C-alpha cells in the first residue's frame, strides 16, 4: 500500500521522520499483506476447483459411455472380398457369417449416338421449309409483284422459280400461276424437292421438303435463299422425346442445333425425367458421341426413345447400356433390387455391390470388442487423471514445506472415494465371470493410479461378453446397479450445481469477498491514521526546527556574552 511521502519531512529537525513514518506503516500493513496472500491462494484454489471439476466430468463422460446398453451391442462387419461387395451393420445385429453371391450388379440405362467429328456437329439438318404466313384459300395469290423464289438444296443445287402478282399458292386449273406446280415441275428441280400445300388452323401454308424418302443430312438440306413472295419461311422444329419410368420429356429442337447445345437442352429441361446427357471423345475416327445415361440404376429406370432426331441416331450403348436390376443369391434364394445398395435382405446389414462374381462372399458380423476395450481404457485413463490432479494438490511439498492448495478442502478425500468405487463388486451376471475391475486386469500402481492388463481385458471382452456388459450395466430388474452407473451417479452429484465441488467454490469465493472487504476497510483505516500521523510529524519537525533555531540563537548569545566578559 502507498504510504505517501513528504520530501522535506525531517529537514527542519534533522531527524529521519519520513523513514520512521514508512517503517511504522510497513509494520501496520503486514496484516493486509497476509490477507492479500490469502486472497491469492484462494483464487488459485478457485482455478484448481475448475480444473478438478473438468477432470471429474471427463471421468463421468467415460462412465456414461459404459452405462449405455448400446455400447455393448455395437457390431463390426467385414466382407471377404471388398472388390465384390462391402457392408455396414446396425447395432444389435445378430452375430453371424453369411455367404452372399453377387449374380449381377444394377446398371444404368445408357444410350449413345453415332460418332461425329466435332461436338458442334449438327443433330438436326433442316430438310424442309414451311411458310409461316397462311392464306385463306389455295387460290390466293402469294406475291405482290414480279420476283423469284430461290431454293437451295444440298451443297450446290438451286431451284429458281419466277413469281408474279398473279401467282397463287396452288391451282390445278391454272398451273402456270400455281407456285406448287412451278416448284415441282421446274427443270432444275428434277426430283430434288417436293412442294405441297397444307391446311392448318383455317389457313393454307406451303411446305417445301426433300424429295428423297427418309433423306437426312447436309445432302438433303433445304433452304430458302431468295424470297420475293409475301410468305416467310422457317424450318419446322423436330421432336426429341424420351421416357424414363413413368416420366417423359419432350423437347422441340430447332434446326441447326449442335450436339453440345442438345446436351444443355436435355440437362436443363424442367421436365428432365432423371437422365444426364454428355458428349464424350472416345478417340476413334469420329470420336464425339452424345451419351444419355439414367441417373438411377435398375429396370424401372430404363430409357425409352419416343422420338429421335433425324441426324442423331441413338441406340443402347452395348451390353453396359442396358438397365438391369441387381441380383444376389443368399441361402439358395435369389433377390433382385433396383440399386446396388441392398438393406432389406439381411436384417441389420446393408450391402453395397461392387461387381458380379460367381464365388460367394462371406459377410461376417461380430461384436465390436475393440470399441468396448477402448472405452474401458478411456475410463481408466480418466480416473487416473482425476486422481492425480487431486493428489498433487493435496500432498505435502518437501520444497515449500507446505501442503497443496486443496489439502484443507473436502476434495482431498475424492481419490479414496473413487478408489473404493473402482474396486467395488457388482454381481449382475449369474455366471459370475466378471464381478470386479480386477477380473478385467485392474492393477494398482505405487503412485495411486491404476492400470489395466490389456491381455486379460481383451480375453474377458471376447470370452465373456455378457458378463462384461452385466458388470458395467447391472441388472435393473434385480435392482443391481452396474459399476458404470455407480460412478456416473456419484460424479453427477459431486459435479452438480449443488455438489461438493461447487460448494467448495462458493465457500472460497465467499472467503475472498470477505477478505477483500477487510483489506479495503483496513487500508482506509491506515490511510486515515497515517494522514493524521503525517500532520503530527510535520508539526513535530516544525517544532524541532524552531527549537533548533532557538538553541542556535541562544548559543550565539551566550558566546557573545562570554566574549564580552572575557574582554573586561
């Protein structure tokens, strides 16, 4: 605590008054210093209570794991050939070894097109043109004046027809002015294209198409290059339609759509029934092929082509393109499923098929001994950490000649309580193979910790699994509490909000608050006291200074008087 100082105190008297004042206060402050040391110790104690509580909670968690029945019904599953099938297993599944033959794996329906030189290859070359402007009757005129209608066919051929204001759509009685007749009988046509009129929605339209039956590709392309009629022309859309299961997708494909564009149209369509389109490059002379694959396996997901494009012939992609169900044989009975994940044939076991194989694969289910062993070892490790933490903070320290900060708390008895619990007997199994932790390989170490003989532990878990589970779980019907529940219940009480650790923390905090109040009051009392003492010392210094001055004056007077007397 600061005592304050007056730099000139003692100058007048020549006494070490400031030093005396500080020494007096230092003596009085020893009481405060002792209280501050006690506060520091209690704060360290508070922190240690939290550390111990966390260690106990870790042990409680380990005990809780061993108190759950699910811990002892955990299972492992293995496959004798994971390249053929793998498996997962649910807790509680019967221990078994079952031969499974994978006759066939489920496949996805796949269609593939013929090859092309580029992914930009056109999948629909227009081989016809249709007018988009209709007329009321076939005898209606279709041009406002003289001009030509030029039709390009294939790569080089052209058909040029002259039209006038008198030209009609189609008139058998006036062939000289019938556009259909003029096109079909043009000398340059010679069977290249065929023109015809058709009725739609009450109007008549013109269709010009390749004359080659079933003609496709660039050799049969039909295009209007010059048009002096009053009609506009467009290549009609073609339909691409597929069915998957009970869902269908119908696409209207525009002329000159490329393979890559068709892929996007299929994949992005809102009515996509569960297929994925892609373009592959297989490295052949015409390497680019469109592949259409169902997203799911099985016969119910088979793709059916309802309508194909004229320049994109698609067919089932060989043997691998068929939609097949998975098939396995177990105990002489064959089972078919839509997917390669089968979870309803072997109870509690899910099979994932990888490949067909005529040789049976052994699927083996076993107790998860490794998991139980690991939990027991974790339980022991948590016990050791908790006991060591308490012991090192209660033991006598030869160097400091003092006990640990928890020595004067009730927590000092925790190691003994836990030790008694860990060595208690539980007879919940009629066979009585495991009744104490010693039957699981428990050994005491000289430092108070315990260890487990893992050979004995493994032997007990594999050789007497029911006895091990009964030891930790107890028998509720018989009113026998298992070891895990004993420890868990005890530590729940110790670490609860009203438990032993919290009570110690509350007591320590109360003591800290009380000490800090006393320190505050004592400091305030000393400040007032030494404020008074400082004033008194100042007065003393002033008085002593006056006395010193008076003494000097008197000494001077006496010296002067002596001199006067000696001169007479």
